[in-house]
């Protein structure tokens, strides 16, 4: 069985300025700590945009992305979170979590599941 990752939400609506946390649950098949959990964002009529990745050890790249970070729960939950600080209307997009076994990734081994998120302000 292959590694898998799936979103825990299909959509989320928040007020502008609120902090937002998106969650994906993952299931690695091996006990190694070499998997990388990626987050991407896609605006309408645009290509997906890489946001960040975090290793199962907790190493984050880029080190300090603006207004975004990720956390990993490698315990029983096996969950990776994307935290967006002070949500803006421009954050309204489709978000993807993806699991890759290496830093560079292998398109044949990249598992993607969409996490649809709608963000807007009052």
C-alpha cells in the first residue's frame, strides 16, 4: 500500500484578520522520517503555487514564510497543519496538501488531495 494523505476539511470560511488552520491527515507506509509534507495554493484560473513543506522531523522550508507556517503531529494523529496568520481576502483559494518521499519529489510518488478553502472578509 502506498503512502497517503487526505484533507480533514472540504471548505472553511473565516473573517478577514482571523488566523486559519488547515489540516491534512497522512499515513506513511514506512517507519522512516524522510517524507516531506507539502502545501500548495491555487487561485482561480491560475497554476498551483508552492507555499512550503515540512519534514516529518519538523524541518520547515522556507524557514519563515510570510504569514504562514506548518506544524506536524507525528504521533497518533499523523496530521500536518498549515497555519495562516491574519487571513486576507487574497488568501481565498484552493489549498492542496501533498506527500512526497524526497525533497525534490517524484511526480509518480506525489499524492495530492485537495483541501478546498474559502476565505473572505466582512
